[in-house]
């Protein structure tokens, strides 16, 4: 993160984060408060190491991280994570159509898992079965569902559902789904992977056996759009390493910390903060589980077939199978 971006964040948070000196001690300056938080989120360092680095007590560092994350959520989230207005949505649709040929795509959706220490209550709900099977070690997680635009900027988030919940169930419970049910996503596709159901507003790849060339070609284009969200989440976890491993943060406080990371991600993306080219890309290990009821709209089935044929017959389809 550049100094200019750090300064902007400090200036935005100053009115909320500033503390007054007391008779007993001088208040920790805003810049140091923000620096402690950003360092902890970016490195994932244990609090005892953050404490040594900044010359502050462990409990003080823990408190600062939570206070600054809460301030980021309160002050910066409404400014930097917004569902697009009509003009912006039109621009997003044009951007996605330019890479895929698929019209009316308003976002690319993906759900990732953030590892947690086994909770004391309702432990089974947080069990991440697929990761447990792969690692041969019991793993627990909470989920983050996000929609991004063509540039990988988050426009919608749903944070905190337990790791055992499949993607389609998380989608059903999200504010995004409520927005769609109220009719606010007409003429908009949100494009997801095979873990989501086909709906009037959710476009997903074909998943049955023996696909036709038309269907294969369509799936390639959906994958192009899906890649945007997947790469955005990869950059999120690469920038904010605290999301890669189990943390000391309590389960009930973790959604605020994750939300702050997503806001900071958007700020970095919007201000063209470059990733370190020396750092290896973070590989996401999120499994797609095809929903039991994967097709929930006959209209959407017909529209998807129409889009697939349009892509093939207007030379938008890929050539890898032709």
C-alpha cells in the first residue's frame, strides 16, 4: 500500500479513531492506530509479534485492530462497497460483455472460506467437510460471498455463514437474494460457478454429462467471467494474509475484520495499488458442490440456451473445441 493511500485512510478515519490525552497517558496517534491494524491484517502476524514491533501491549494491539476495523466498516464501507447505480451498472454490463459476449452481466459471484479455530458452540455447523477430507485434518471455517465488477471491486458482500453451508444456501440467505426477490435485479445476470443454482437472475454453466459444442463454448465464456471473481478473492487473501490462516480473533468479531479487509481491498483496487510481482499468487481451495436443485427456473433454462446459441453463431464462442 502506498503512503498516499495510507494517508487517505488515516484522514477518513481520523474523526472516529482519534482519542484524547488523559492525565495518566498520551493517546496513541491515529496513524499508529491505523498502522497497527493494517500491519496485522496484511501480515497475519500473531499479536505478540505485532506488540513487539509497535512497542505496545498485546491487549492494546488487539483492541486497536478491532476498533480500527469497526471504524473502517462504519465510515469507509458505505463509500467503497456499493451496489452500482443505473449508469455504473450499464458500464459493468458493457465491460463483461466485451470479454464474454454475454449481455446484461452485472457481476461475477464467488464464495470462499476463511479458516477458524473450532468454536465452542455449534461446532458441527462450522465444519468444512471438503477441506477436512483434502487436508486429512479437521478444518473449520466461515464463509464470504462476494460479487465483483469487471475490475475485481466488490459491489456486494455476505459474510459469516458457517463453513458447512453450501453456496446455494448462503445465496438464499443473502441480502443480494432479497434484492432480487424485490425485483431490483431485472435484466441483470449475476454469473456464478456450478455451486450456484440457475435462476432468473443467476447464470451458471451447464453441468450435465455429454455437453454439446454449443454448451462447452458457453461454459468457457462463463468461466471467463467467473475468473474475475476468483482472481479478486485470490488478491484479497494475498493482500490480507490474516484471511489465509486461523486467527486469534473471536468468531463473533471476525465478520467485522473480514469486512474491513474487503473494504481495504476495494480501496487498493480503485487506487491501482499493484500487487508485489515477487509474491506467488494465492491459490483458493474452495470446492464447488452442485446444488440438489440446480435449475430453479424454466425461463432461465431457455434463456441460457438462447445465449449459448447466440454466442456460437455470432463467433463469440471459444475455439478450443472447434
